[in-house]
């Protein structure tokens, strides 16, 4: 550390053109600055500065040495800045935007654990209700999209999800669970309106025959255009519904909902994190993405194994 101090003092003397000016810039006494430079010259075994009554100039050795010293001190300052950026990056505000469904069922259950790991980070969550919110206004924007999604945004996939057939225990106590997809039309089924718009046909896939779909036309007793309402009706025992597994993971784990016709699935979705830029990602953003990816994938995997 003493060597770095003497180098920095020498550089300041050269830049300021004198010992007194360097002393003022460094908040040191002129005698201390003189001593540091003398110690440095003694250490390197060469005169670095030419003193005169009017000015201080570099010797040939001093000019060559100063070039190397600048590079060394620049690297030291850069290394310090990198370390400080990482530390400082794990504090401050992380702005996250998500639609109501993703915010409620994917993001909100993870807040406590992330804060426990990173207590200096404050989450500023904006729930998008109607319309789009500019991606540039937030550090991360979360959304889900069906397979094949393509858009002109910087979006990183962090988990893959599927639709699963679910029902509450209360419903299954009244009606025995279907044993095959073909028995579904005999049940009270709840449908999202986009499925109903396609004639109420659901396309089911079995992991042992992933390349072959089984189509079943349902006669829904309830059609809903809001995912939380659909889930609440299912939790209330109104019937069987297709729900994205990332949204119902907590309910499957608690037993509030039960998978029907496992391991059949319906549709595939990808969860994305859109970023304002690929460059200069703060450490807190990177840490949140890694945490979000890890925990969401674990929750989905556990839910599918129920």
C-alpha cells in the first residue's frame, strides 16, 4: 500500500508541476510530499524529478516511469470501482413491472425470500393494469407468452411452464376425477375465454407421446376472461380448469388444488424477463434474475411432480 501511495504522490507532483501544488491537492504538507518522492527515487534507484527554484520537471527516467505508473494506478482504481459497484449494486432500488397475474402468483411469493438474501435492496413493484408500460421505465419487466413468441424486445426466458388440469377437493368429492381425456366433457369444466373462442377444444399432450396431441371438445359451465377469477372459481369447487402450473404451484403444494389427469398437460408457455439494455446490468438486477430463475423453475418442477 505504501508503494501505491508514493506512486500516487509522484503522479500528482508531475501533474501539478510542483511539490507545493501537489501538497494542496493531496491535503498533505509539502515536507511529506517531498519525503514520499525521495523515498520513491531511492527505491527505484533513479532520479525521477528535476528540481529548480522555479519549477519541477520530469527526467527521462521519470517520464518513462510516469507512463507505467499511470497505467498501474488506473488499473488499481478500476479494480476498486468494480468491487464497489458490486457492493453498491446489491443495494438501492430494483424496479420490477409485471401484469396482475404474474405479479400475484409468480413474483409476490418470492419477495420475502429475496429480501432475506438481499436486505439492502428495495423492490419497487409496478403492477401493470391495462395497456403497456415502457420497458425502459423498469429494470425488469416480467410476462408470459405462448410457445413461438417473438418480439422486438430484449427478453430473457427464465422458466418454461405448461397448462395443467386442476380441481379442488370439494369438486372431486362430488364427482370422481376423470380417468381419460375423453371423460372430460362429462364434467363441469371452467374455461378461459381464449379457449372458448376456439370452440372449447383443448389440446392435451402426454409426455410419453409428446409429438401427438389429443383434442377434446368441452362444454364449459363457466367461461372467464380473467385468470384470477378462473382460479378462484376452481378453488371454490366449481369444476375442472386448465391453469398454468406456475400460477397454481402454491395451491398444488398446499393441497387446495389437485391435478387431474396427470401427467397430461395443455399448452406450453415461457416466462420472460424483459430488460431495458443488455449492457451495464446492475448487480442487483443480475442477482434478482438468477434468484427468480432458480426459484421459479424449482416451484414448477415440484408442482409437476405432485
